[in-house]
C-alpha cells in the first residue's frame, strides 16, 4: 500500500493516539500519555521509512524525472500529518481532559496552521505543471527542510535543557506532545531531506 493510499488509516491512528493522550491526561498518567503519543510517532516514522528507503537504493537509470517531486509530495503529506496530530492532540487535551493551560489552544492553532500550509504545499507539488517542481524551487525546499529538521532538534534540546519535561503544571501534557512531536518531525524532515538530496544528485 502506498503512503497516499494509507493516509486514511494513518488518520485513524492519529485520532486514536490523540484520544489516548487526552484520556491519560485526564487520569494524570504521564507514562500512558507518552505511550499513546509514541504509538502514533512510531507508525508515522515507519510509514516514512517505507516511502523513502526504496528510493535511497534505486540506481539512477531507474529513477523517473518526477521521482523527486513525487517523493516530496509523500513526505510533505506525512509532515503535515505530524503537525496535524499535534494540533488535534493538544485540542483534545485542553478541551476534554479538565487540565487547564492557557496556551494549549494557541499552540494547537499554530500547529494546525503549519499542517495546513505544508498540506497545501504537497497539493501544489502534486500538480505536474506546478512551479514548485522547478529545480530552483526544489533546492530551496531542500534547504528549508534541513532548517526545519534543525529547528525541531533545537526545540527538543530546549525541552531537555529547560527542565520543562518535569513540570507539574498544566503544561505537562503539552510538553509530551512537543517532545514526541518534535522527535517525529525531526525524523521525517531528515528522511525527506536525505531523499531529496540523493534524488537531485542522481538526476543532476
């Protein structure tokens, strides 16, 4: 099954994970919230590996000219889903668990906007006549993806350095989402950048 055909199933896992995190938050069980979050992260990363790993091994003469844009569509869709998970999970936690943190819905909205923007990029990239498929645009997106991975790594590092993961305040479920989500986005972005770089080299 292709990544795009599997998106509805990934969305079901997303909803189940978000519900699990919210239920665990309501019961004040950080370990269960972490497990529910990690379950979706592992599924999403596994899907990205299945989509990208075969492209790392193909010889140049077996690569179609549209290989890089097609891979970009898949990776952008998965990254959008990662941000979508963060948005849905934060909304579920701070609307249904009884835990109060005034920034919860703000961060949920921010993640939803990022998910929408990345999703729109994937939709544009899927069009054969789109300017996003031009070599210069692809190079710019490769650089942006690398910066995105670096930003995610920085965010995860900040969580550890700041001690926020030990917070007993209302932001503790959000910190779990930020940690698991940050690691997921880091992994997805790293794989996307690796694929883009390898395909561009082989087709250059």
